[in-house]
C-alpha cells in the first residue's frame, strides 16, 4: 500500500505491507526527528510560538518559525526540551501530537523514543503518557547514545564508546559485549559553541547578534582543527551602547580559538568516560574507538581533535545529525511483532535483538 507523508513543507512516500507502522522519534532541543525504515528521515524544529499574555499556544514546529517575524511583538518562541523532555507538559504534548498527527497509520503505530541516560522513572512514565495521548499505540524507550551507535552503523555487541553531541547536551555510553559499562549525560552541546561565537563578537566589537546568527557563523567558518578553507561572512547585529543596527564582516581567522572553553569541557567529559573503562575492557574498546554523532559534533575538525587529544580512533558518519532517529527506527524494526510489554525502557534488551 502506498502512502504520501506530509511533514512540514516536505513529503515522502512509504510502502508498508504490515499492519504496524514503526517509527523512531528523537525529541531534540533543536529538532524533533522522525525516522521510518521505509520512508526515510524528516525533521521539524522543536519550538512552539506562545502568546505573551494568554500563554496560549499559537503554533508549533516549522509553522512557529514561519510566523515568528510577523508575531514577535506579541508572542514568544519556546523550546520545551532544553531542560529535559518534560520542561513543559502542555507544549511538549502539542509538538509531539503535531508531528505524530502527520504520520498515516494503518492499524497501529509503534514508536521507539530516545531518552537521556539520567531520565528518572517518573519522567519516563510521563513520556509514555504523552506518546499515548498523541495516538501512539505502543511505545518503548532507548538510551540516545545506544540508538546513535546503531544509527551510525554499529551494534550494541561492539566494544565501543558512543558520543552523541546534541544541541544542549552530550550523551556518552561505553559498550562492551552487549552491556553498557558506563553512561552519562553532560550539559555541553552545540549551542555552547554558538554562545562562544556570540560572546566573542560582543566582547570584541560591542555588537550583539542572535544565537541563530552565531550558529550560522560557526557552521560556515568554525573549526577546532586546521585544514578548513579560509572564508568570511557578512552579518548584521546591533551596537550594545546605542542599539543601532550595524553590518560587519567576520572571517575564519577572527574566530580562531573562540571554541576553547566548550571544546575543553566536551573533551574532558569523554576523557572521564575513558577513565571509567574497566581494565579488562580497555583493549577491546580502544580497538573500535569512539563513534561520534549528533548535530553538535559537526563543527569542522572535532573528530580529529578528539583523536589527537584523547589518543583513540574516532569515526563520524557523514549524516551524524540523524544517527539517533535512524537507530531508534532500526531498533523498532527488530522488536518482535507479538511483543506485549509496552511503555518500557528496553535499552538493556537491545543487544538481544542482535544475537543469533
């Protein structure tokens, strides 16, 4: 049977011969990403536009971004996932329901969602309630770092370190023979690199720029290792003293070294994970090294810097921003159809799906 998916401004087709539609759902601080093994991967921004006075939700996702300029005088853009999935239940529910409502379903929709390693049981229960209210028949949760490893082409049976750098946090998991021997969630991510650019421009030129402008500068000019082609970009900001608009040019050379502090924090977080590897597992883990994923990992040279500083090989897939969502959908495809235990964290069971 042929379906046409409507997702934001995009559409895609999927063929599904079964009665269960299986998706992976990654609720990131910057984006919410849906993955389907047949149809592909699509994302929408994790934002809601809120009326300042009534606190009413005007719109969510890409529509909220499109309406922001027109309504900025009376509305606020809110990212509800910054401090965890349940920062705001109502907004989270609206965004999830919006995305899930875009998915055509035959008889049953089964979802595997990525969760942080430090999510407590009460919060997990709330996540499953949100998914149920959004119309999902059956839900499971998996550690985001484990899902990222699988989405990058690895398996949970490997001895490896999975490092998933998101927009606001980094998930780390050390895997060995199907077991997680160490996991952590560190509050350091791609937005910290954006803030470093924003702060540098404010300190050097007394010019304020938005985080979105700082992010664009990072993506076009930023590097933590040599080898990136020199370039420049024209930007517009406001003078701190007068508030007047000003245009300026930023070059690659201008922002050399601005990422030192967030880079140090990120590397030290991974170094702690390496120190936690049991001695009898070190050789096996170092043989496979680090699998680096996430949108926050895409700054030029991060894989090389990590390799040189930590003395361990680093592999980074080209489409690492989608690794978590892709891994979640792969896991979903392996869960038995007759599985009867829904609303459960199955991280510890994922390795079983890969055993002969």
